[in-house]
C-alpha cells in the first residue's frame, strides 16, 4: 500500500478553526496490559509507519509532528494535541484521517475503513502507547523507506516472461507485452512502413521525410532497415534541433525577462545553441545536469582556458522571468531564487517544492526548512549585476579574461563620454540661439497668440516682426482647455495685464534656460574630463527644476517636442555658429575614428556566477520581512536524510549538481527517461512528467521505468542509446490504429496497446511548410535581430516570423509579445518549466491555415514548382501529393485534376486561374489532417 | 455505395458515442451546410451544450447575476482623489508635508507634499454621489454605479499591478480572469471567441493579460489589435486572418468543401479519432466565424444617433468609442468577457492636470454612451461593467503629478447584480490607504466570479501538483455590494 505523505499542520489548523480552540498538550497514556500493547503493535503502529512516518517521523517532522514516539504523539503538532481525552471521538487525529473535515489526510484518499476504525477504537481506549517506546517505528517489511514511491531507490528488474516471443524486439517489449497479455489485450498491428518513417522523421527531426528518404526506406527490406534509419537520423544535426527544443520547454527558455519590463536577454541564444549541441553530441546527461547548474565552477576542457561552455550552460538558471521593476528589491531577488528553485526541482526531480516557500508542502515531504535550505544556494548565486537599481539589472558573464573585458568596457565609456560632450555642445549652441533670438520676443509671441485667440488677428505691427511658424506654434500651445496649471496666471490676466504677465513668463523662461545651459556646460566639461582621466562617463543631468509646477514645466513644454521654441533636428545645423559647427565636426570625426578602432564586444552570456554566501533564514509565511530561524544549506531531508553535513563554502551549486547527477539519486534518471519516453510516445510512463510527487500520477509500468533508468545510467547517461532502445521496440513501431476491442480495454492507452496519434507542434508545422517548397534555411544557431533592438526589446519591438525562413527554434522569443503564431499553436508558455505542450483545436488555427500570408506564400511557391515541373496535369498532381503528403494521389474524396480545372474564377482581371487552382490544391493538402497529424 | 458509407458512419457513431452535432454535420456534408441556416441554428444550439467542446456553455455553480462582463480598463492608474473619491482635507492642506508614514513607493525621489485635486467635485443624481469635472458624462450615470472606494492591491509597479489585476498574482504566469470566466462558464456564442480584448497594451505583461496560462488554450482571449494601432487600421479585420486572403469567398468555399471531405474520410479511416474530429470542427467554426464576425464588426451599420452617443463622430473620442460600441455588439451576441483598454495613458507621475484631462476627454463620452446603450437595450441588468486601472495615485505630489498608489483606490461597477448608486468602502482622510470595507483585488475577483454564478473556491484547475484558483488562497465575496 502506498504510504501517503501528509502535512498535519494545515489539517490541524483547518480542523481547529472549524471546531474548537487549540487543545492543550495532553498527558501521555501508557499501556497497562499486554492486550493493549499487542493491539498497538499489530494494528496502530503499522498505520503510523506506513501512512504517516514519511513526513511525521524520526527524520522529518512536518508541522513539528512526530507520530513514531509516544512523546511526539502526545506533544502533538505545532498547534497542540491531536487527541482529546475528554471527547475522544472528536479528536483531530480521527477527523483528519477520516476525511471528515475540510482538510483530508492522507491527501489522495482516506485510510481504509479497518484502519480508521482501529484508530477510533484505540483513541477511545485513551491512545495507550507501550511504556518502553525506545524502539523506532518499524519500517515496512520490504525494507523500503517510508515515503513516496519515487523516493525509493531505483531497482533493477528482470524483464518479465511473455507468451508471444515473436512480438519482442527489445526488453521494453517484455514489460509492455506482459501487462497486455495479463489483461488479454492484443497490441496493435505494426505500423505501415511509410507511417513508421514519417513517425520517426518527425520524432527525431521535426520534419517530414523527403521524397528520396521515402524511396530509400521503402526499398530497404532488410530486417535492420529501422536500425539504419534511426542511426542516420540520430547522426544529423537536425536531431539536436528537435530534441534540444524539447529540453528548452523544460528549461522555460526565452529571450526576454517577461513580466513587467520584458527586457531583452541579448545573449540567451548561446544557451539555446549549447542545448542543441549537447543533444547532437550526446553529452552524457549527468554532465548536462552538472553543467547547467554549476558549469561555471567546472574546469574547461583545456586546462587554463575559461570554461565558456560551462558558463553558457548556466543560462539554465539565468533565463527565467524576472520582475525587474518591482520596487521591493529583496522580493525581486527572492522571486528569482524561487523561480530558479522551481525550475531546478521540476526539471531534474519532477518535484514541485515551491509550495514550501510559504508553508510546509501540503502533499509532499518538503518542509519550509528544506525550501529555504535549497533557496539559500540560489540566494548565494549572482543573478543580477545590480538588483538594487530602479529597474534591476540582469547579470551577463563575459566569456573572456576579465582584463580583456575591462579594456572593452573602458573604451565604451570613453565613446559614451565623447558622445555626451558632443551632445552638450550642440544643445548649448541651440540654447544660445534661442536665448539670443527668441527669448527676448517671448512676450510678443504670447501676446500675439492671445490676440489671435480673442480678436482673430494680432495687431499688424506685432505680427510683422514675428516668425509665422513660431507664432502658429504659440497659438497651438496656448489654446484654451489644455489644463496646464502653470499657465493659469496667463489665462487670468486681463488685456491690460498681458504685457506685465508675459514679461514674467519671459523672465522665468530666461532664468531656467540659463540654469539649464550651466548644467549642460558642466556636464560636457565633466565628460571631457572623464575622457582625459579615463573615468566612466558622467550621467546626463536630469532636468528637474522648481518642483516642475511652474517654471520647469513651462520651459520644458516650450523648448522641447512640439513646443514653440523647440528647434527641429534638421534645422539645428543651420542655426549654430561657424565656430561651434567646426568644433562639432572635429569632435565627431574623432569619435568616428575611435569607434572604428574600438575593440569589438567580447562574447557575453546570460549566465549566473557565485555570489555572496548568505546565512539564509526561513521566511515565515514566505515574507522576507518576517525572517525566522537560520537554516544551513542542504537538500530535502526526505530525500537525503536528516543528518547531512551542511555546505560550508560557496553557493552550494556544485554540491547540488553532484547530488542530482549521482547515479543513486532516485529521481534524476527516472524523471529524464520518463520525459524521453513521453517525447517519443506522446505520454510518459508517469503521465505527470513534471510531478512525481504524491499528487502526480503513478507510473503505468513502474518496473519498466526503473529498468530504463538503470540501463540509461549504465550506458553512461546516453540519450541516443535510449532512443535506440525505445525506437527499435515493437511498442514504438505499433500502428496508431487501435481495434474496437483495444479501444475499450485500454481507452487511455495506459497499457500502451497502440501508438498515440499526435498533431504537429508549431515548430514542426512551420518548419515543414517551409521545407516543402525548399525555402527552409538550415543555418544553425546565432541570434536573429530582425525588427528588434540589440539591447532591449522595448514595447514597440515586434518580430514577424514570416520575415525569416530559419528553423522556428532559432526565432527570438519575446515573452510578452510572442507572435500570434506561437500562441495559436500551443507553444509552451515560457513563464515556467513546461512538461508538455497542449494540443488544442480552435477556429483561429483554421483561419491561419486558410488566410495567413505565410500559408499563401507556401501555396504559391509549391504551385510554381508543380506547374513548372511538368506540362502534364497528371504528373503535376502526382508531384503535389508526393511533395506534401509523401504519397500518390488516391482519388475519391481528395482534390484531383478535375478540382483544379473547375476552380472558380477570381476577381482579378487576367489572373491565372490555373496557377490559383494549383495553389488552392496545395493549400488543401497542407491544411489537411493527414499533413498535420502523425499516425 | 452511399448506403455503405452511411452504415459505416452509423457504426462509428455508435462506437465513439459521437455527438448529435457530429451526426448532423456528417449527414449534411459540412460546408455545404453554410446555406442551411435552420440546421446551423440547431448545430449552434447543440454546440453550446454539447460534450467535448471546451467552450460549450456550462451551468454555473449557482444562479448568476451577470451573464457577461465588460471591463473598461484604464491602464496606467487613474487618480481616485481626482475622479471618484473627493478629499476636502487635501484641498485644505495642499502643499503641506504628508502627515502620515509613506509606504513603499515607485518613485524614488521628487516626492512632494500633499497635493489638492485640480478639479472640482459635484454631486449628481438621486444618490448625490460626487464625481469630479473629469467625468461629466459618466457622472450622469452615478445612480447606476457601484463605486468601490476601498480597492487594495499588492503591485507597486505597473508590471506586478496589471498582472495581479488581470491574473490575480503579481509575479507568476497564471490564467487571466477572462480565461477563468470562460473556463467556468463556456460561452453562449460558438461562432465568436468567448473572450475578446480590444486593443490591449503590450506593456507590463502583454499577452499574459489575456492568456490562458496553464488552462487549455481554448480559454485564451482573442486580442483585437493592440494599443499601438489606431482603430481605423483595425476596423476592417479586427481578428487576425479573418478575411479571405487573395481568394474570393466562392473560391474559399470551393476549397474548404473538399478539404473537409478529405479530412472526413481520413478521420473515418481512423475510427473517427476525436482529435481529428476536433480539427474538422475548428474549420467549420472558422467559416461560421468569418460570417458572424464580419457582421459583428460592421459598426458602421449602427444609426447615426448611436454613433454620436458613443462619440464615434468625434476625433478625440473616436477610438475609444469604437471599442465601447464594439463591446456592446459583442456582449449582445453572447461573448462572455470583453475588455476595452485605454492604454497606456493614465500614468501621470508628471503633468497630472493636463494629461488626466486629455485622457478623461477621450473616454468619458464613450463610457457614458456604453452605459446608456446597454441600459436602453435591457442589457445592463445582466452585463457587469467594470471600470478602473491597476492602482490609484498618491495624494502627495511627485513633481507635478502623483505616484502609484495600490494601498487605496477606486474602481466602479455597473449593472450585473451590483447595488446601483452605491458607495462601498472608504479611504482615509487623505485618500492614501483604504480603511473601511477594504476590497483587495482577490476580493474583487471573488466578487466578479460570484456575480457570474461561480464560487471562486470551487473554480479550480489542477496544475503542477495542486489545484489553482483565480483567487489563489484568498478572496472574500463583497456581499454588501450585491443588489
């Protein structure tokens, strides 16, 4: 029987709130007769041992409750006693295990009625314990630790015997067939060869088989044809692109920070390319784990080099969402820590531990102490260059020696300082012009504008000497109803007061303008001084004057943007004095020369590094404002035991990586082989592949899962070996067509009686459509910048997937602005680790297939190929079907030559109905279910 | 031959327990049905209740007060003390240092003393509820408004605040409230998306605001353009890929008919796999959507009086008028959740007076028009209109504007089972913190779901090892505001 993991705390809280005040601790009761002792040992202690001790035992006392000793039992939990001697029937213990109250323990189902009644009887007796209770609770008889199935060590299992030996190709088949035979279900027939090829090709490459591949495979009748095919597919770089993308879902990979600011992560692509490369090289998975968690701490392949691959690999920790603009900066840091811990525990352990940020995990044996012990590792890791700045700055790691990077950085500062001094000189020149020519006339402009408003025209005298354009701008600016409080005084002035009032505004403007010129001047001087001294460029002064209610706002509005005294960019050159212009020219030339000579940007990575080690406290209720006891850095007690030597130096990432990548870890290999199985079959042996906890699903074939995990580790954690074992099995090569009897016996395919038909993913769909007409660009890796700024996305940045024909995995992923293509076709939300894609079928997808520019272009490109390729319509038809569906036309319900010939005329004059008809036929085949589903 | 196919079909039907809808469709040969309106209507009725359709209308937990929601979102954070929450003490103490402790602010410096509102407040209607000069037309409707003056949320920055308003959390990716509503109730019109967000902002979370998060993708909102676009560039094809592209409708019908035939035979050869069936249905719905959506977006068919009512005839109000009028047309046709967005304009850290005036002028007439129109059509009774931003603004100055204030601010509701002409809750004397009947965003979400007939504690979805709710582990329904 499964031993459920419980959290008594929340049960107690709920039960207590619902029923009565907190119970006081009760006096221990000890057995007074042998029959009481026997009853306890035979009926009660086994319940505690099997059902409860995983969380409330010697190692782990969730909610401070220990049900394995009399002392612990009578002390009760953090909230007090769990038995009520006065009213035994109402004891919290019984309410909770009987699933009577709001909170039900153990979580997934109540104890058996016998156990409930035994506990009831025992509590009624006064809950007597043996007086000599030094013995720990006996472990279950099979020697396993109490707790989750997934926490038990991986066991090797002999593949079972089966009746139908002919069906068995690999040991996997024995595990599958044994269960099928047991249930008297026949596995589906083998898939047809073309189906199998298409399945394998999409599976390993995410692309349809080419005409040549089809011919080769169909004509290879040797028994080892499939093995040859798998080897060939695994050797192609297309393989890493497909399987790397699977892992990128788990790693919640994207190219921006998401959430509020959604800043670009300009170097994230290096991590993506690392993942693709890792799959192509069949990097042992244990090393893949280590590198992603602590690659920066591992030595480079060549001694003395910087381990650039290792640093890039830690992008795994760096690429999550980040609330950069949140003003509680401690919260920012711990939200990122939480996000990292969440991703690590889901990705490698199939565990959701982050519930324990606020309270002990409700269902799994993860306490808040465990959470903060692990969080401590990431809190001691550097994820930010500057977390404290107004918008927190993300850390980028230089992939060169620090000295080289510093030279580059210094030169960038020098260039910036020079740009600043140029800007200051230009702005001063403009200000000087405004001060000399416009400011003295400011009252004239204001009054003239007012005259136009009130009388329709200004006095001729006034107008004659004013610039018409500037006057128009003043009229516009002073239009009533603009709610500019600083103009109230002007608005209130009577005609007789206009002159005096306008004079006041001139005075204000002139003073502000002088002040701002002084600021600009000293800024320019500082910039030049920084260049001389080799200092960093000084920040541009902020315009802030007089609380901005009056003179500051007035000056800004009038002098910038559409303001009447602003000087348009294109006019600036002409108003500067010759001297200023000459000076600007020479400085700009020098800047250009410096820019050319500047060292190029060294490669950077979105990565993490060692930070200041922290003494982590438990944050009570998840709030950093409420620190509790300090915890050492260690791993969850339920997995690693209560007596771990704490990690004393460094962040602990190295130790975490070693622990997770150890062959003995009960979860890492199991979780990964289950993912690989799921990516092949559409479902995992454990269906909840990111959740091996008690609320997750049980494996359909636990022995097979363990068998695969064992073989995987034995193979040197080789993913490609695992692919071969799986793909060469009969189980993988079954037809997706199930008989009526099989559908009834195994509706959810938990017996793996047939292969699951699946729809193409968004990447497969787009890549395939591009591949059909030969326009798919197979360039690998790198960064695509089309339509995007290099350093940050900004809200206006948009990327149009139609603008490039690279494989979809290389397109930039702006978290908050994913092109609709991705959202329409169930792309994994990169907000958190994603175990699997949805397969939704919604009308907008159909609209995309019918009306998108992308599909239209593909249809016409294919029609061109088909029409140009032959004069003969029958040959054209054949070609269209072979190109798109990989088979000959079948007639009947499918579009034929007749379809093209009867294609209705369009609106456009002289349009080639013929080509349009072929394009339509191609579009149909591309939109067909046959194309979009893999049998 | 026909008989063989038919008997084959019936066998499949009985085996797969195929819905009556599918039978109708197969019998009528799919896109040939486009002209058969009575059959369509039947299909429609079946689709709305049929099994297997994630968007089928569902029975709520209890009798709903509102059948649909229109959220008029003022992105940026309109100032409550300048709109619906007058504070005489602010006027009296204008310019004085703040007499209270400042909570975490967004702006780091340049924060000043108390700042009075540049606008006068007047009492309106039977209820005598005060509204500032910013909203003279909405003010005419105060007797229909339920003004919540005690809103509270957790996000001090826009990102967290908008995300919490739309999804309940400030720092994770969760389903949006529109998606939750659709998940809970389905939608009444299968020919239109059930959740539509008009010209949403891509700032501060972007697509997350209408996303389905971990809910099935079918519950995701359909955006009509975004706030970077002008309404005029959007009015012809508000839904992406809606219109036939380079083909006539005759050509498209010809094409889709054989596509569906091909797909149907393909499915038949595969035991009518429900996945394949679902994709066939998606194409049918797409075609119907092309018809119905074209009709619903034809705003120009409205009378001149109606256009004027919303301000569609005025340059300043045109864009938001289009949003509000469209919201009515969509709601009228059974779209469950519609959001209009005035983005991202209300963030007046500076120049409060000028810019809040501009903003209010752009939305006052359209919103008032929407309320008038809904009421005159009898739609206001079961349509919940919600107005507000992601937070309010501080009673103290930041330069010549105000900083973010999530500690106490105003949103209002109208119709859909809330008390009309009612003020709920209060902020302190200066309008900084909500002090009476505090309504946290979680409570607002719980209350909206309640009005829709959903128990926010029961509307759960299992993900990553636990059941999630829009309200997480919080939320109390504000029973006092229920009519």
